[in-house]
């Protein structure tokens, strides 16, 4: 079982070729609201949330959680990558052990198609593997979410199963830093 306390948080900002991954700050609030209110971002995630509700409910400093990275390009937030404790009540046939870690990613649509999500997720997985070598990371995505499916494959996730839930086919994959593709 993954002990998330081994993940020192907040980490020093992680710099990649084009991006910075860091903990969230108050100045990220507008982008977090945009991510949650965007119909495009939420097409395969249950739909957008009303902007007025988000303005009311998103905390002054959003995303203050272990493993919740803001991804920054040229000083502005373009998305988020999360490595979070896996939610055991997910309706998969295969129930992983409570405590596994789940990868999530959300990027603003105007930044899609440049490889930023691949670059940011690779850096986050490297950080995770450095802290917890060999610990698995799981990932859920709808099979209809073609961009997300391509990203999962590029990152080295392998399919464990597909199943129906929330009215759509879901893909459940796993990654480990010890597997050759990971
Ligand atoms: C899923 C999501 C993060 C993918 O974003 P993305 O920008 O397509 O992903 P990548 O970073 O891998 O970029 C890949 C694309 O960039 C292109 N690209 C351009 N320059 C590149 C570069 N320098 N390096 C790598 N790829 C580059 C690739 O060719 C590829 O294009 P293609 O998809 O047309 O083949 C994004 O669509 C999203 O935020 N979706 C909404 C949220 C969501 O559904 N999340 C899933 C829940 S787990």
C-alpha cells in the first residue's frame, strides 16, 4: 500500500524543458475555475460546472493537496497534473488496494496539441518514482477520450481492463517505474 506521506510536499518547483510544475497559489484561482467551467475540458468528465458556483466555492488558494501540481508555461497556469490517493469506490471490476495512486490531468484547451501534458506528466511520474520507486500509478479515462488515451499510451500506461460506467466505456491502466515502458 502506498504511503503518500513519503511524498514530500510541497516539493521544490520542477522545471522541464518548457514548463514548471509547482504547488498551487492564489494567482491560479482563475485558471482553476476556467478548467472546471470549460465544456471542452469536461466533455468526458461529467460536463462543466456552472461558473457562478465555482466562483462561490473554489477556495482562495485552490488545489492545496499533496500531489496536486500546477503546470505553468511562461509564468501562467495552463493546467494541472495530480497524483492522488486512488478512490477505492471506483466501479471497476478489479479493485486495486486502497492507497494506490491515481494520475489525473486537465489542461486548458488552447494549450492542447503541443506536448505539454506529456512533458508535465512525465516530470510528475519521475518525481513520484524518485520518492516511491516501483510503486504503481493507476489511471482511468473514457475510451472515447482520444487525446487522453494517446497520452496514457505515450506515458507507458498499460491496460488492465475496460468496463462500462457512467454510461460510457472506461479504460483502466497502470504504470510502474519498474516496467520497461515506465
Ligand atoms: C488529455 C489532455 C491533457 C491531452 O492534451 P494534449 O495536448 O493532447 O496532450 P499531449 O501533451 O500529449 O500533446 C500531444 C499532441 O501535441 C503534439 N505536439 C506538438 N508539439 C509537440 C512537442 N514538442 N512534443 C510532443 N508533442 C507535441 C503531438 O503531435 C500531439 O498532437 P496530436 O494529438 O494531434 O497527435 C487534454 O486533452 C485535456 O486536458 N483534456 C481534458 C481533460 C481530460 O479529459 N482529462 C482526462 C482525465 S484523466
